């Protein structure tokens, strides 16, 4: 992501994502939105959903970069054979939000050069909490030095 938005904007977006899918009311709201509007589906790109949910940096120039990054995920692999990173996120969120026992979701990043694929797993995202999460780790390219 460093190649798409400034370093200062990355934690801002990560916090927005993690707050939107946090345990309790935020997750309940996302479940209701998914049930009513099916926003996580093949009909909508992550950029469209992000725009709809207002998950993006406040700075307009950084917003454009964020949406480009989300489009870039279509060109990256995932931990699921023949599924690109973009579609893997959509699939994971759709399946989770429509399941009988949805979990909160936690988004993290890892260097694309070390691991080019996006991964989805389950685990404890916060060392001080026993809450289980769906953890989505997305690859980011380093900003040019």
C-alpha cells in the first residue's frame, strides 16, 4: 500500500476497517447491511464498497490511492487457488457475515515482496483479548525510497 498512499494514511484506513468490523454493534450493523444490500458480492468491487461505507483516508489525494490499491488486489494472488486477493476478501467477508456465527474481522498488512498472497485465517488479533477474529492479511508494496 505504501506505493499507493502515504505512510501516515495507512493506520487511518486500518483503524477504520477494524472499527467497522469490530465485535458488538459494528459487526451487527455490517451483518444487517450485508443481509439487506448484499454489498459483498461479485456485483460490487471493494473500491465501491469502501466508498459506500466511507472507509478511506480523509485526504482526497490519498483516497484515490486507496481505491487504486483495492483495484490492485485483483492482480495479486490469495491463499486460495485460482482466487485473486480482491475476490478472496469479498468471499471471506460475504461468507462470514452470512454465517450462523459471524466473527469480527481484523485487517493487517504484510510486505508483498516477502509474501505476495493475501491470507485469511482465524485467530486472536489482540493479545489482550480472547475474542476470535477472521484475520485478513493483505500484501503491501513498499513505497519507493
